[in-house]
């Protein structure tokens, strides 16, 4: 399972560089310890008392616990990031400088590369150390601000833990293994710390050298961890992919992560910062606790090997535009919609962010349409219709913005109004036809997984219900929409914040799941269960949030007549059956005890 480097090691002729930049980097390597010592003495030591001072025994316990936890767990995180990110196509062009080459952006490690051998004193790879040092410093700086809270105590512990691990890694990896401060210092540390010498030797022998491997696409290969290097070599010789993280450490990591995130919800951090903390916590804990599973590791490897940057072209990168779209959409949902901050959706702010989101989503859909021929033949038409539907949903986001109505009033052009109504009709018909065509997929997918078929059917019903608003707009025109906005002043903002932005984000995630399913990264059952959970959680969260934050100035009636229908008429019964505001208020009153002044 594992081959140690022998005669198969490929050596490149050394090319010594005497350029001014190379000489400057050597000079900086001599000055770096002096500069770092000055910064520590001048700026860090005066604040060390504030960082270490604890106002209570509980604060002391929290800081020590998180410091020890992060100092230990960072080895597993660094192992994961080293394998999948540093040696992946995203960051190899930076990390390659540590392996004595300057790879092209977007390339991956290969055995027969033609890059010349380089050995700069200051590597581009050192940017990673600066990045993590900045995060640790910010965490300790935020945590040291009085008064002491649980969030700040956790932040100090995280910063100290990352700092301790970084220092130990710098000593073992840079000073001992790569002798960046000279052979004398390295040999002295080897004699003083035998295990450090063993880890350094394993790192140089098994990972740092370019080696041809029969069963590994990465010519440098494992072990990717440093302090776990000897253990990983033993595991590799037994056929194991990784030295697994102890189950107790996994449990403690998840509990500590959940406690830290829960404390941020009640802190003074902004909703956007809380969302970033959540993503960071899940990414940190997930990468450390899940990456030692062989199946999970291979799935992550397949995921990161997808072409994110240049398919179908660098001008229209389908994967990258999808990440941007989901990122902006998630920020709008978690940072604004769910917490009731609707300024980006109202006339209080220019709609730049909303338009950027709609543009990125449409760009992603067009990119997907252009690469549909790479999908299996029996799914190509389905993916084309999905791309068209995504563009239609993005159009509805811009069309229902309050800024659009104001712009139409200012223009006062019958030609523009008539043309826009025709465009509304075309887009609405396209959306409805594409959605109805998905019922064929329900039958096909149900044969592979009942849950997957049910999730697709549930999504189709949801999109059809959302299409009722555009249908009314197409048939009744701008007069109907102006009447609705006069009756419900926040209706336009509510439809964007709680309907179309969440719907497009959910649909994007659903399509991304389809890609993972087609690439066999995810099974049919997993795809179905995850999709159904995402749809249900999104529906429940947005419907309840709208009724909590803007209950009387907007409505969640799917059918929206300008005037109330006659009593006991069929129209009134349809109106009541499709009144989701009434359902949401019933749930909120029953479960949370929230009382509403007026009926839905």
C-alpha cells in the first residue's frame, strides 16, 4: 500500500538563482528572527497580562481547555488542509515553492513536471503561516477586550492554541526538518528532542521528496501531518489511509465547537460575523473529525478535483460563479432575512447586492447550460431545463424589487410597460413549463431512491406555488402589483427576502447535489435525504421568519387578489387554503406562544 522513496526518486538539476529578488529573500531570512522578536517584545508582551488574566475560575477553565484542544486538534486540521488544499489545484501554486518549484496557477503535483529546482530563503508558502498567525492574533485581540464573556474566553483559547501549534510546527518543521536557521541549531534540537528528530526525518524521507508512486496521484504523498508522521507511516504500511483521530477527541471537538458557536449567537457580533463563525466552526471541526475516514477522504478528494475555475471557460466559470452565488445568497439569508434586517431589500439601500446575486446566479445557470453535454445523455435535457428555470427565478428577484416599481413609475412609458409585461409572460411560461417537465424525473429517480423522488416532487410543488405570483403579474399587469404594494407596504421586500432568494439558493444547492450524485460522490439515498432536509428547513425557516419580522405589512398568501373576494365564494376558499400566513401564525402561537394583534 505504501512505497518508500528509493531509486524511483526523480531529481532535477539545481538551478541557482542570483536575481535581486532571490538575494533580497536571503537577506530577509536573516532579518526575520530579529524583526519577529522586536514585534513580540514591543507589541505582544505588553498585552500578555490582559490575555492571560482571568476574571473567574470558569474563564480560566474555558481558556485552558480551548487552548489545549486547539493545540492538539490543529495537527489533524493541518493534515487535512495539507492534503486536499495545499496539494490541490487551488493552492499548489503557492505550496509548490516549499517543494522547490514554482508551479502554474491551477496545476496539481505531478511526477514528471518541468519546473526548475528553486530554493528561496523566503518561500511563497510562508504566506500560510502569516495567514494563520493573523487569525490567531485577531482571536486573542478580540478576546482580550473587557469585559470577559464566554465568547471572548473561547476566542483567547482558540488563538493561544493555534499559536502554540504554530510555534511547535515552526520549530519542528522549519528549524529542524528544513534547517532554515542552520544545521547547528537543527542538530542541537535533534539531540535534545528525539521524537522531533523522528518526525523531521519521516517528513523529509517520505513526503518532501518527489517520488513515483503506483497507487497515488500525488508524487509527494503521505504522510501529510508532521507530528503524526511516524504514526501515519505505520498506518499506511497496514493499508490505512490515515492515523485516525481518537473518538473522544472527536466528541470533545464537536461539543466545544457547538458551545463556541452558541455563545456567539448571544454576543455582540453582527449576523454576518455569526454566519462566518458558523461556517468556520463547521469547516474546522468537520475537516478534522471526518478526514480520517477513507470513504469521506476520497469523496472530498473527488469534490476538490472538480474543475471550478475554467469550465466552460475562464470568463464563465460554472463552479466559481456557483460558489459566489451561494455565498452571497447565504449571506443575505443568514445575515439579513432570518434576523429581520431587510435594508438590502428595501429602498433604504441601493440594490447592488441583490443585483449582484441575481447576476451571479444567472451566470452560473448559463455556464451550466453550456457544459450540459458533459452530463449523461439521458439527463442533458433535464439539466437544460434546470438552467432555464434558474435564470427565470433570478429574473423574478429583480422584477419584484421595490426599486423596479419605482423605476417604472419614473419612466412613465407605455411602450416599456407593455414590453415588460410581454417579457413577464414569456419568463413565467418558461418557468412553469420547465417545472412541470420535472415530473418525468420524479418517476425515474423514484426507481433508484424513493426519498430522492419525494424530494424532487416536493421541490416541484414548491416552485409551482411560487409561480402563482408571476402568473398574476403577467395576467393583471403592473396595476395589480402597485395595488398589492399599497395594501402591503413590505410585500415586495418580503417576497425577495423570504421567497425568491431562499428558493434560488436552495435550487442551486439541489443542482450541486445532482452534480455530486452524477460524479458518484454522493449516493441516491444521501442525495434525496439531504435535499429533502434542505428544502423543509428552508421552507419552515423562511415562512416563520417572515411572519415574525413583518407580519402585518406583508402577507404569505399564495393567491393575492387586489380586493378581498366575496364571502363563501370559491375564490375565498382558495384564498384561505393558500394562506401560509395563517399556518405560520398558528405554529408560532402554539409552539412559541407568540400572539398577533390582527388575524392573518
